C-alpha cells in the first residue's frame, strides 16, 4: 500500500501506525478501482483485482475542478453529478 500522494508525491502518515500499509491516512483520501470498461490500461475481468491510490488533501483542493462527486440513490440506481466543493476554513469552525 502506498502512503504517497498520487499527484504531488507528499508522504502521508498512517492514522493507525500499528496497521502500517493500510489506509486511512492523515490528511489524505484513498481511492480504489476494480477496473473501467474501455480503459486500455486497466480493466481486469475479475472483481478481485483493483488499483489503489491516495491523494493528499492539499491536492484535492488544488485540483478540485477536476473532481466530480456522484451520489447513487436507491432502489433504481440513478446518478446525480455535481462539482465537488471542498470545505473552507469557515466551515470547520
């Protein structure tokens, strides 16, 4: 497991040092993908293989215009896509 930001290379600390090698990380978000139909780089036929990467919070803010957040509703899956807006310092107070 990598604890280095995919975008900038910053090393992130593990929240639980005893479980080193596993997320969660301090000030970072961990992503996992089991494949993508149409990808010429990664689309395994099994559902057991995945790619994983981590992005630090600073890069999430810097590249926020490249990120979409999807909310899936039930029972029928529909998708609501919108621009992702990170919290500001005022939101955290």
